[in-house]
């Protein structure tokens, strides 16, 4: 069994030795790779002490010292052989001259006795005191009565200049808690078991972030870390000379591998970054520090916010893309500095400001400096100027400057430098508008008297919005205002990066940007897309209107044609009817005339017989003959009326005007109704001025009067009939007023029509033809050139009458009926 174990152990040792040899070989081959065969072979002691010297995943010896030493070896064509061992093994080999160089050796007088050191310090290391976050530690005195965590046996704990000795020398009373590693030191502070702790500078800067501790300003025990060489080395002096030379040169160049390595290893960043190729800043000759370059690498995305209406500096065009002077600068800076500054779209300016204050937005690329903004941002060097101006309506009086608007209502944009300016430097109490456009509209509409803003962007929007009633009235001050990049105040690195980028722009480049944006003619108007959409809609609507119009026109033409034809037909029919009517009237007139002759014979002979001229008649004969005589008279009257009407309608009636005295004519008419008046005991009154003389057709006027009077008597049973005549300018009004049965309102319009007889208890008794009033109207209008009228109230009586000209005029003979 034991034998087996022994054998197994032997095999293991062999494998380990083989692996060791492979690693060793690998190290040699790594060092050999880039060097010619006859180059100087230098043995370097190596041990594991990350990040100063260590083995990476592929077994290469890397770290702060090897990376720098490799560069020097490359330049000097040395071949490096890394000999691995522990720290004490390495020191021992150095002492025995088995290695040529040992790295990472802190210089001390004691060590200087044993080894040779180079002159140029590679790195100064020191101890740093870290403390609990809630403690305030400014100096060594503050460590009194504190529990101090330290690493056992460390030079910073027990060395000549270690913390124990310092505390003793200053007689500061404190407790030490000794642990085995720096890691434990920081853990104790973090969990409150210690108040403070001591670690070396490199460990602190690399790992303190992982613990809840804070760095104090107490540092002590600086040690110069150098390269050490064996005392008996024959090449040490040559090596020292070269190493010192290269170290000095590399320290001078901020971008040398030495400086990069120090920064990257001490920041805990990936080693590859030390050897990354030239970046854009180098190509563009912008000398960024290692730290700045590193900052850029660590911030691959930087967002910025804009005022979307701050044209021509920064604004979104109709397609929602960023435009303007600032954007040109950002494009150039992104390109040159390798930055990736991107706009946060779809935010109002107010939202941008609040996000920037919360550090959700990193940059405001085009703002001026105000007290308020200084609280949140740091500012780059100015890169563009503007003037602040007062904008008013064109009808406002002439202004000379800001003092002239002290008592006016003044608009200003929220979160703008102009608002801060008005509040800080004037007594104006501005009215705040959320956007620049709103403020300009308010000024244009007269809601405010003036607006204070950036002259360039105001001019842009005045033209773009076509606010023709606005003018740039006066500058606020004569000095130009400056615009800057405002950057969140916890990013000071970016300020200096952007400043370097801005500095790298040539005057020509800046001129080109300005020329591009300042000389642009901003035509008022809307996006072409919108214009086309409207044009398209208008064309469609116009097309529909035109089609409707054509259709309507077509129908109208057809209708007009139809109506013209109908009119033509109608007038032809009319014409035919007129002719027929005339024929009818002429027929009736001639027929009636023929009828009158036999009627006259009947009336005449029956009258002679009734008078007894042909012998005596018995009562029965007398009665029957009287009936024959009356019927014949009635028929004759009817025929006479028909003849008259027919004559008038056929236009064949003769008008024979003559001078008459009205009262005489009235007397004459009364005679014909006297027997009826007497029979009914109706009183007749006449109010007729004697001087009324007329030049008219006597026969026809008499006919009218008789007809009216006979109606008045017929349709009255008692009371009176009054005839009144009145002069009216050139006319005479004759009224026949009775106290008879009267006529209802609804029947009045029917009167004066032919064969119209109204229902009444007298209808039968009174007898009649229904032609009397019709004839009166025809005579009055078409022969006498006047008119008729009637007023009546049922049961109370009626007033019929005529209004005729004093002197008849043939052209006045027209048909008019007045019912009042
Ligand atoms: P008629 O021969 O029937 O009297 P008219 O043309 O003279 O015909 O009158 C038409 C109708 O007007 C009469 O039937 C009668 O009903 C009414 N009328 C005319 N005059 C009077 C009047 N003075 N009072 C009441 N009704 C009248």
C-alpha cells in the first residue's frame, strides 16, 4: 500500500515537473517570439502579485511590470526569460545572481546593501487609511480611540514608518485589529467591526469600491518601487541605463504603454485596453489623457436633450430628424472624439430640463449659463453666440431697449435663459409660456405686449409661422450671449473632452456650419407631404363639385327646354282660348240681339192687352198675361246683361264719355227703384255735393248705380239706403250704404264673380241672375277706368261702391277688384 502511494506520488511529481517545464518553455517561447537569435537573454524573476506581475489564462507572465519591461526589451532587442518562484525564492535567486532582474522591489537602505537598484522609480506606493462612511476622519489626530484594522507583518503595519510606530510617535491612543490580508481589513470596516483600516494605495484604488468604505486623506509610508539587480551582475549597469532611459521617456508621454498600464491596472480595467490601437482622437490630433480616453470607452452611450423649437440651433424637422447648428457640432465631435452622443426625441423642453436635472439626460448641447443651471450642470467653452432681443407687434411704438418694456406685459419661454435673465436683471414680471411658439403667438394675438427671446430662433419662427405682424423691436443688451454644452455635474471628464473636441475644430469648419444655417431662407409653410395631401383632397372635392355642377347643369338645361316648350304650348292654348272666348262672346252678343226683338214684341203686345186697349180682360186673363209680361221683362234684362258682358269680354263695347252732373245721374238712377222703395218703406238718403261733375260714360255709370241700388233694395227689408259721393283728388267715390241682411266675411271674395249668388232667406224672394255685380265690376274697371269696393257685416248691412276717375281715360280701363 505504502509502496503504491509512493509510486503514485512519484508519478504525480513527474507530471507536475512536466507541466512546470511546459509552462516554463511557454514563457521562454513567449519571450523569444519577437527577438532575433543573437539578442541578449535576460532572466527576470516572476511571482504572483496581481496586478503588478501575474500569470494570465494562457500562462503568460503579464502585469504592470512585465508589460512595461516587455516594451523596453522589444526596443532594446533583449530576450526575456521569466523565472517563476515565490517572492522569497525570487529574492534569493537575485542574491545568487541566478536571475538578472527582479521587479516590484520597494527601495530601502537595507535592501540597497544587498541589491543594486535602478534610479528611476517605477511606482511610488504608500499606505492609505480608509474609514467607515459615517465617520469624519481628516487627520491622524482623528484616529484617537479608534479601532484600526491592519495587515499583520506588513511594512505599513510594523515597518519603520508603519502605522504602529506613527501612532506611538504621536502618542495617539488606539486599538489595532490585526488580520491576514488587505481584503479582511476592508471587510472589518465595512461591517463596523473596525472604525478605520490601512491598505496599500494600489489595493485601495482597485478594491475599495467593492466595500462600503471611504477614502481618507491620511497617507503615509511612501515607498519607491524599483527594479533590483544582483550585486555581482556584469550586465546590471547596462540594463539600468537602458531601463531608466525608457522609463523617463515613457513617463513624459501621457499615451505611452507605461502611463496606460499604470492607469488601466490601477483602475481595474481590462489589460487589453493598454494595447488598443490608435483611436479617432489620435488621428484627429486631439490629445486626450488616458483617463479621458478610458472615460469615453466606459461611456459608450451618452444622451442629450434639445429644445425641439430652438431653430436654427437645434430642432426637429418635419421628418422628426435633428437639425441645426448644434447638430453639426455634435456630428463632428462624435466623429472626432469617438463619442456616441444621441438625441432623446419626443420630449418637450420642460421634460428635457427635468430629466437633465435628474441625470436621466446627460447633456444639453446648446444652452446659455444661468445661476439656476449652474446648480445642476457644468458648462463647456462657448461655441456659438446669439443676441437676446425684444419682439413686439409691428404696430407697437419704437423701443430702444429693455427699460422701455419694464411696464409692459412680457412673454418669455419656460426654462429658458431669457426667463432667468428677466427675473435676475430686470423688474419685469414675465408671463411664462411653455414653448417659444406659444409665446410668439401670444405676442402676435395681442395677449402680451412683448416677447424676450433669442433673436435667431425668434426670427426663424416668425418667418416659419408667417406672423407678419411681429417685428424684432430692439436688442436687450449690446453684448452677445454665449451658448455652451451643459453637462451633468458628476461628469467633469466629459467637459474637458468636449472642450478639447471643440478646440480641434478649425475656423473654416465653424464658418461652414454657420454659413449653412444662418444663410438659410426659411420659407413659411408646411411640409410638402401635407401640402400634397391637401392638394389631393382639394382636387377630389373640386372634382366632385364639378361633376355635380355638370349634372345639375344638364338637368337644368333639360328643365328649361321642357318649360320653354310648356310655355309655348300654354301661350298657344291661351291664344286659342282667347279666340274661342271672343267667338263665344260674339256669338252670345249676336244671338242675344236676335232674341231681344221677339221679346220686345211679347212685352209690347202683352202690355197693350193688359192696358185693355184690345178689349176687357177677365181677372184670370189679366193675371196670366201679367206673368207673361214679367217673365219676358226678366228675360230681356238677362239678355241685356249678357249682351253687355259679352261685348265687354269681346272688347267690342263702345265708350262714350260726356259731361254729367253726378247728382242728376243719381236722381235718375233712384227713379228706377222708387216703386220698390215705396213698397218696402225703406228711406233713401243722398249726400251728393251738387258741384261734382264728371266726364264719363253716363249710360254705363247709370247702369252701375241702378244695379247697386236695386241690390240694396232687394237685400234689405227695412231701414234706409244712403248714397254718398265724395271727391278724392281726381276721383269720385260713390257709396251705396244699406241696412240689409249683410254678407259674411268668407263670402265677400266671391262677390263680383259671374253667376255668383249667395245663400240667404231672400235668395228666392229677391230673384236675380247673379250677373249684376259681375257686370258692375266689368263696367267700372274696363269702361269707366275705375274700381269697385264692398264692406259688409252679416245682419247689419252692406256698403257697395265705385271709385272712378272724374275724367275718363281710355288707358285706365283695367280689371281691379278691391275688397276692404
Ligand atoms: P242678383 O241678380 O242675384 O242680385 P248680383 O250679381 O246683383 O245678382 O248679386 C250677387 C249676389 O250678391 C246676390 O245674389 C246677393 O246674394 C248678394 N248681394 C248683392 N247686393 C247685396 C246687398 N246690397 N245686400 C246683401 N247681399 C247682396
